[in-house]
C-alpha cells in the first residue's frame, strides 16, 4: 500500500525528501522511531507506550485514509535513509516525527514543514490547523511559529495534559506570508 495523494515531494534542500509511505515496507524503520521515549512523550504523551509493528502499520493505514502520509528521507552517500514520518491532514494537522535523536535539531523538521505548507497551498487549502502540541514541547512550538503558525489556544487531553492549537492562514491577505518561504 502506498499513501494516497501526491508522489514524492522534493524540498528546497536536495538532501531531504518526502515520499509516500509504502506499507508494509516502511514499518520496521518506523517501529524503531516509535520505541524512542522522547518521540512517544511528545507525540503520544506517554513515553512508556511503545508501538509494535502491528500498531505502527495500523496507524499509517488509518492516517492514509484521511491524510497524505510521507516518510522523511535524507540523502546519504549510498542512497536515501528514512529518518521520520510526516502527514498532511486537513483536520488532524501536520504531525512530523524525526525518529532518531541524532537527526533532530538539524533543520530537517523545518524543511519538511515548509514543504507541507507549500503542498497545502497547492491543494488550495485556506488554512492549516495544528492541534496536539504538548505544552512541554517548546521545540515544536518554535518550529511551527517559525513557519508562520500562530498560537490560537490551549486544550486539555483526557488525562489533563495541556496542548497548544495553532493556525496558519494560507489565503492571500490573511498573513499567509510566513517564515516557510523565507
């Protein structure tokens, strides 16, 4: 199974690309990401809730029914290496996961988000909305704000943890000129 939607998305950095998820081929790499306590803490709110292959595949299949789901890859001397995943969803936002600690804080997420914003514009979306950024994930907030998203509120999860909601207008005249194009 390949994610519906666009094909491989090139970015402004020729060493980073987003390609549609391929199931079940991409599951083993993603399982490793969703075993990382930091990934789980910031994406699921529970650093102990490790994902196995069946759960990762179910997550990707479910997301692919309503989102464009991509594997983030970086170019290495011997080819492309998967480092994370990202989705472009109208109602679920733009979750981005950089799976290995050594690949974080290198600008990969910023490049990926800029391309997802561009893709949403190509699709004619009037805005992008992000919910579910846990309030202790300051690097994610900086990432989205750097792309022009603005904080719109705060919500509580069922277990009482707080999450930010953010919005990026994409229509002309609504502040659409964002950091994503800089």
